[in-house]
C-alpha cells in the first residue's frame, strides 16, 4: 500500500512539473526593477536564498548566466520550483510553481526585495 501511494505521489509531482520556458509563459509571481548591476543583484538573490530555511531545511540556489539575463533557480525534482530572471536592462521577474505554499513564496520574494 505504502509503495503504491509513493508511486502515485511521485507521478503526480512529475506530471505537475513545468519547464522554465513554460513557467515564464504563465507562472509570473512578481516583477521588480532595479538600477543596480544585474550580476550584483543576481548574486545577492542567490546568496539570500541560500541563507533561508524553509520547514527547517536550508534552501539551495544556483546562478546561471545567459546573454540577456542572469537566472537564479531553486532546484526541485526534475525542474526548478522557483526562479528569478534578472534581466540586464534592470527588470527582474520572479516565477514560482503554483503548488508552492504561500509562506515559501513570500519568504523567497522578501529575499529578492532585499537585493534591489
């Protein structure tokens, strides 16, 4: 019974996963602007996320650079649970999975705003 429930839960989680491009289309949680250099803001967000704990567990964060943006991700199983795009023009967009608890979304958003 337990094994069957575990498999069903795993299948549900995988089915609910979205790629980063899919999340960019319809999972915008918040947007911000800054006059600070994009790399500095992205590094700050990564560091702030890594300082946070949620339900007693430390958060993880990864910083990636592309030609037009820096992306800070909080890795999940298979795809990111949440991420922030820090565009090199000063715009910042935060995306989260719909199923994430409100408290976690707010915790991560507060970390973003400290870096603006």
